[in-house]
C-alpha cells in the first residue's frame, strides 16, 4: 500500500512525532537520550532548520521545527544514526521507529504556541513529573534559560516575542490546551503510578474485580484506551490476570 502523501506546510513549520514500533521504548537509559540529542543538534546545524521545541519520552519524541532542507532529509539525519547506535547497543536488528515519522503542518503562530505547550506538557500528562521544569529531556528549561540570557541552541525568539518575561511564559504553559494536536494518546507511556492516579480519579475502578463481568471489562477497556498500557502493565497495576485483561481488550 502506498504511503499517504504528507500535508505540506505553507510556513515550513511542522509538529513531528517519532514513535517506537509497536509502542516499544526507543530510549532505555539516559545515555540513549543524550546520543539522540547529539544527533538532533547536529542535524539542526547541517539541515539548517529552526527548532522551536522538543520532548523525549521513553517511547516517542516530539519536535516542533521549521524546515531548512526538506523535512524528511532532516529527520533521516536524526534517525538513521540513532537506529544504528540503538541496534548495535542492544543487539537487535530491523526498524525502531514506526512509519518513519508523523507530522502535521503548523500554519500560524497561535497554533505554534499551542503545539509548544502541548509538547512541554507530555511528561505531566504521563504523571512523570509535577511541573514542566522538572523534566530535563524537553526544551522547557531552555526557554527559562533564554529569559535569563543564557545561550540556548533552541530557537526561542518567536515564542519569547509573545511573553515579556518567564512568568508570563510559565503561566501560559500551565493553561489547558484547547487545540487538537496530533493524537498522542498511544504515544504517551504511563508509569504504574500514573495509571494508579487515573484509577483513584474513578473510584469504582479500585473495586474492579468486584464488578459484574460486563462492567469490569468496560473499566479495563477504558483504562487501556486512556493509558495505552500493555497487558502486562495493566495486569500488574490492577492485580488482574493477563488473560482477563487480554479478553476484555479483544471485546472492544
């Protein structure tokens, strides 16, 4: 089947996502993320693109950039070397990223700001941190540094022009996004604690095994759709057998 043509951006700005194949982790430790960052920084220089935001999660990556050379060429500069490094380090072969990459055009600065906020909020959504500034693998701290006139290789100028100081930037970053950015529900990998927090927010989930089979399976399906957790992870967190989880998901 032929690949669907990518929608071109009239501004040259794109929200790009790289996802691990079968939602598997693409980063196993901090050294992996450091190596990826080296490839990203080098690609930015060689490809002459502007990088407005980024966030590295365990099983996916967000980039907000304005292309210099053709977008696919820049992404290839980043991914080819990383895949080679990853496969050699972990003794695997074949593809690491799913469908090369996903992208959406960013046609105005209002949406650029929304996407930037969406990207920086990924670790919060996954319950990995309590504030954006705590997560070291995103460009959020680079913006705070830029307001202190600390050099940053992230291109912060456009975003900074909308906020006179870091206080205004942080306030905007904490506001809820109203825009539908690229769907990342299956890209965000929830921690066990993140799933437990979701269960606490829905009190009847905590007594899931006491529910009738139909209601129990509906709860399992909702948790699965919301978190994208694996059968093994949901079994571990919910205290339910993997076969029960698997059968409930199949009924969707």
